[in-house]
C-alpha cells in the first residue's frame, strides 16, 4: 500500500475517485522499476588509476601531518584511520627529535594493481619526493556506495 498526498492506493484501486488513478499507477510502476534496476547493479564501477593516486596522496599527507585524518573517513575503514593516526604520532615524535618541520610534496608515480575478484583490488602506488621514494600499498573493496580501503601500508 502506498500513501501519497492523502490518496491511498492498494491492489483494489484508488479509494478517492478524483481522476488521479493514472498518475498514481505511473508513480508506483516507476518506483518498482527504480528498485529493480537498483538491485540488478551487482557489477562495481571501474576504479581508475587517478582515483587510486588521489587516495595515495591523501594517505601520504595524513601520515605526514598535512591533512587531518577525518577527511579520509569516506575512503577508508575505521581501523585504518586508527592505524594512520598511530603512524602520524610516531612520525611527529621522530620529527621533533630531529627538528625537521619541512613540508614534503609527493608526486604519485605508476599504479600497479591486481584484481582478485571484481569487488576487491590490491594496488601499489610509488610516491616520489625530492629526496626519496616510498610505496603505498592498499587493498580496496567495493561496498554499497563505492570503493573503500580496507588495508593500507606506507613503506
């Protein structure tokens, strides 16, 4: 049963005879088509290399203290945020011992990926700076609304 603007529709028809039968029927059929089309989408959208590079830059900047960890909440699992906060605290402590407060701007390099299933991808991105390079490895899984990192390592 659908209640819409004080008009009740059930399988028996409309109980208010104002000539809006067709409008309600069209609305109900379009809602049914929309819900069935949503259920049919089982294939995840493709993950582009640019998206992986962007996520790698965000992770790098988070660990180096440039970006707050709250900005990654949409892209990574909650336990990854805790892991990145620990790495950030260790890196900040080490920087205070060596008196280094330089901002390092990374340039993402090539993306290497391995797709085990259509909804799970392992990626490696090499990040280049002026003095050294590092690798960021990620395990990305497709959840209801998009790709999300479930495992991250900064090497």
